[in-house]
């Protein structure tokens, strides 16, 4: 069955994948971005309202915003970032590695 929540234009395989992710993650809400100018303005307005973005001086930097990354961003916690592959040699020499099946077994329960 193809997803009723997906845009009609979505490829049927994409729709099946989205359904599987929604069923697995059980989000409160699913939003599809259309890339429109109106959507951009809405996202920026929400970001300014909640402090995610700071609007810069319009005369010096028209249409520009400042965004700070979150200190909890995974990129700042390299010890918790893993390359998950069937074998360690596929992860590269400088990466933390975990077997892909072990990673799935560890992460699946967290979604519940």
C-alpha cells in the first residue's frame, strides 16, 4: 500500500521507504518540504521566533541570518559516532566502528 501521507509526485519506492521510517520512528508529525520561497520564509520566521536564527543587519547583509550549531550536535561527540559496516576494514582507519547488525540491534529498541 502506498503512503497516504506522501506527496502524490513521490516515487512509489520512496513512498514505501517513508512509510517504513514513519512506522519505525512513530513521529508526532511528518512534514514534506517543497523548496518554495514561501516555505523558506516560514522556516526563517520560525527560526527567528524561537532563537535558532538571528537576522543580520539588513543593510550590510540583506536576507542573511546567523545560526549557531547546537552544542549537543553529534559532530561534537565523536566518541559516540560510529561507522556501522559488516566488517571493520570498511570503516577506515580513523573511525569508530560497530558491526552494522549489532548497531541495528542496539538502536531499534531506542525508537520505542
